[in-house]
C-alpha cells in the first residue's frame, strides 16, 4: 500500500478590490456614512456625503447628455468658495476637471485655452467677468454655475452654449482615466500641466491616510484655492475619498484663525510657508487672545518652512 504524505498549504486571503474611481469612492462613503458632513461652511447647513453623492450622480447625467465624456476636458473658472469645490469634485468624477485661476487676465486666459484644448468650461452666474469676451470666439461648451444662497443642496449647473458636435464624447472613467489636470507652479521653468488619474488620486489619499493617520473623524480646512494642487489634490480630494470633511472658511482673510477655526472645527490643514508666516503674524498680533481649536497637526508643503516659524506656531 502506497502512502503519500499529507501537505498543508496556507492560501493567501484574496484581496478585496476597493473603489477604482473618485465617484466610486465617494459613493461608497455616501452608502456607509450618508449623514456625515462632507463640505462644511459657517453660514450653511453641512453638505453630507449623501448630498454629495447625489450631486455627483446628477451632474454626471447632465454632462453625459451634453456630450461630455470621460476624456472631455472641462475648465472650472470659479472664484474661491464652496461652488468651486463641489463642481470641481463632481466634474472630476465624470470627466477631466481643469481648475483655472479666476484672476487670470483675458490675455493669460487666451494662452491657457490655446494650450489646454478644452471641450467645455464652467463659469459663475453671479459675476460679469471680463473673461467672457475671451470666450466669445472659442468653440466650446459653456456652463454657468449657480451661486450658493441658503443651501448647498440647490447648487446647480446651467448649460448656456452647446458642446460643438466635433467635441462631443462619451464614456465613463476607469482607474486609468485622467481625473484632474493641474498647472505646475513654474518655479523651475515654464509652467506645465500635470495629469492625475483616478488611480493616482486614490493612491495618494491612501499614502496620506497612513502618513497622517487620517480617518472619517478628521476634517481639513481649505485655506488655498481649489485651482492649486494643494487645494484640489490634498485638502479636497484626499479628505473626501477617505470619508472625512472639508471645511471652507468664508472670511476674507483665512490666515486669521480666530475668525473661523472654533466654528468649523478642523483637525488639520495644509498650507505653504508664506501662509504659515501670515498665520503666525496674526496670532502674535493678539498675544492675549486664546484660539479655541481642535487641530491635531498642520502640514506645510510647496517650500521650506523655517524652524523658527514652526517652533513659534507649535508653541502658540
């Protein structure tokens, strides 16, 4: 009788696939934590993950009906505020979001448009911008974003110019699709445009989650504009993809922490060295004022922060 030895082998546990796109990740958070605040401002009721998930779905239907697909480039030319955040995220979920500086001159915008080859652009409906003249001779779709008045739930897009037939596209994003195109600072030469895929952004969020120990209990404060890499990539998308909130100060000088930090209750934020110095200067100008805060940490990027500034900020 032949005997064979019995061998036991341990099989690796199968990996459970996670979300592959921005929309998937936010819809997952909407399903798991529907009433958790996603976007917070001082003067409005919080926009929950359920609200944000529904807005992303609604905007997707509108974009697809207009001929905007996953490879369409849509410029976001909105001033700093909750509208730029909500539409930046919603459009990146379905097409390629291209945040633009609303302070560009008409000549500068003309240069940017020539390089970017946009299929459509989103403008505010509450500002008569001189940049509209630049767009008159451009062949692209135009949407107007409504300004938030009393609730983020009534935020909406209105199409005012059809996407020209040659520019109409279809398709839904995959993990390898470009989600955001950002302009580099140009500090080492001519400014370039950087493409970030859905996979890039999800991976980056995972790295920050591990590095900063982020969770759904955290909340960031958006102190930089949404057209900065720090703004859209780190503060906004990293937070929302991880199920944590984005607080938006609506005061004219956000470096004055005393005006908003106790109300919005962020646990962290990301700033550059000049803004860190501005915050320190404001805090030092009111030595007797105690700032009621819930911060765990402040992150500084896009440059070197002097040790003296860091130490004084930590001390205060």
